[in-house]
C-alpha cells in the first residue's frame, strides 16, 4: 500500500472535521440541551394525551383543518369523549397563551418553520411587531 | 397460417384504433360530468343558500357602506389603497357596471342612479370551481362556493374564469394593511386568492352574514331558497335580476330593482 501515512492521516483529519458538531457540542456542555416549552398552568390535559400531542400534533392539526374547512364540521371529539371547537386561535391558543414560549421553542430547536401563523392570528399581546407599510 | 403476415399497413391501422379507444374514455367522462348535469337541471334539491338585494331599499347611493365595512372588518380584508391590488369581498358599483346587459338605451331614471352591491354570486355552476387545479375552491352541498386557503397555489385561474370579478388576489402580505385584526377569522397570506364566503364561519355559529346584520335599511335578505322562507318569498313575488345570468353560471344573488 502506497502513501499509507498520507491516507490514514487524511482520513483522521476528515473524521475530525465531520464529527466537529458532535464533539464541539459535548465540549461546550450543550449536548444535553432540550427545548423547554412553557406549559399552561390553567389546564393539565390537552385535547389528547401529552405524548400523543408531542408526536402527532401536526397530523391532528391537518385532520382538524380538513374536517373544519373541507367537511364544514368544526367539532372535534377526543378519544376520551370530550368535545372541542376546531380553532387554532380560539382553542389551542386559549391555553397555550404564548406562541413564542410554547410553539416556537421546539420549532426553532428542530429547525421547522410551519406556516400556520402566516394567516392564523396570534392574539395581539404576543403578536410579532408589524412592519409598517 | 404460416404465410399470414403482420404487415406495416395493418400495424398502423391497429395502432390508430388503439389510440381511438384510449380517447373514448375521457370523452365519455366529459359529457357525463355531474356538474354539467346539475347545470342543466337547475338548482339542486336540498339546502340552497341565496341572497336577495333590494335595490330600492339600499342606501348605498346616499353613501352608506355599513355592510361593506362590517364584512371587511370581520374578515380582516386589507385596505391596500391601490386599485390594482385592491381586495374586495363586497363592494358597490353603478347600475350599468353591475348589469352591463341591462344597460339599455334608456334606463329608468331611478335605476340609472342606483348603486349596486356586488359580491360573489355563489353560482350553482361555478366556473371558478371548474378551473381550480388544486380543488382549493369547491361548491358545498348548501351552495356556498368555498375557498380553502391552505390549498390555493395562487395560479389565479379562478380570477380569469369568474365573469363577475368577485375574486381578489393577495399580491403582498395583507397583514400590515389590516387596521385591526379580528381574531375570529384568519388573515390571508401572499399568493392566495380570496372572495366572499357568505360568512360561512358565522352561519356555523348560527349568525346571519355580517353584511345582512349590519344593514339598517333591510335591503339584504339571506337564507335557504326553499318555498316559505323570507328570501324565497321576496324573489318569487317580484321581478328580479341576476348578474350575467345568460352565461349559465346560475348565480344565487338576486337583485330586486
């Protein structure tokens, strides 16, 4: 094998650079960082269980969207037989009063940018500052 | 049969026949479309929401815009202040603009000066629905021609198809142009078409459309177009006009001149 030293050396340098994000995070002590969304104090149960909401809230919201807009039925019956009005601003944000402290924390962490808020209103207290035309 | 040849000529013949057979299915589908059947048979049975606009009672000519203001307020319709980018759900125009086909050589004096409220006609045979490539707009069973903003890709075919100019397009983010945002209805975003929805969200809550509620002169009547209802009595008891009814769109906003 020719140029053994160069090849192994090169591979080692490559591995160092490729694994930079992992060991940099470990070295800076942020490896165990978790987003910490602020949960509502007024309620202790969302429309479904917390685990289900964590994993499937996007699917649930799409189901809500289709049911309310396409089928004209805006009543959701949860798996434990409670009824809710399908309304992002009126129902979700009634308990989750701060979009910035709830929705945005995880979305920013995972680098997702859902476009719900392009149209759906965030009640004024938490609305981002408007650009004057 | 060893001398039977599949020659060039019969190959071409069979190919042409095969292609013809492929074309038959779409042609049959086209003439058996339910929308065409519905258009030919008139309004479907069951619930059929409609509006009657009494032009004699309407005070738009005196500068009243209560209905327009109410509609645009509850639906967060922006005021962009630029005619090319105007968003209008409900607006008022002159008689000859609203009814170009009624613009006779001599129009009765009272009619000539009347202002006419114009809005989406919620057609029974809506051309906007036919052309929408994503089914973002569709006709509900109760007659409302709905818009699903989630699905709109902003191609504006619907705007080209609508003979009434009832649709508007968001050329820019409308939010900065909405004076006070009403949280009861979402705003729209750039690149989405929009129009009057007969206050579908208010009907679901058991309310009348915002324009009907705001009208103090009783010019607007809204309801199910079945015998016995207020709107049916009004329309069936006197001469009425519909905008460009000759196009066969079966508009459901009736004007009582």
